[in-house]
C-alpha cells in the first residue's frame, strides 16, 4: 500500500510536503459462516454466507473505472451466499 496519498494536481511538479496526507484506514473484520450436513453416505450438503454483516470496503477516493478501494484486501462484493450438494458414487 502507498505510504502517502498525493492530492490531485494538474501540474507535474512535486507537491509541497504539507499538502501530503497519510490516511489511516479503520480496522475491518469480515465474518463468514458455513456448514455442512451429511444426509447419507453418498450425499453431503454445504451452505453458508460470506461477509455475514454485509460490511462494505473503505472508499479511498474517486476513480473513473469505479475501483475506489483495494479489492484484493477488502470485500468489494458485499454479502454473498453459497449452496452446494455433493453426490458420491462408487
């Protein structure tokens, strides 16, 4: 992650030191919940929810492409559910 955030400037000169900001992002805790249940020896069901409390990522600025956060670090999609059935054959 970048140490300093430069304000948007149209000039290609180095900005004054007092115009630099050092942003502090709050702590984020994402909670996921999942479980599985074996119906028979051949059938298993898995289900769960990611980002249980639907916590959005921090917005770090504005961008023309809509990427205003770190999607590799924070959850940009919000809450999501999943369901899976596994059949075992011999």
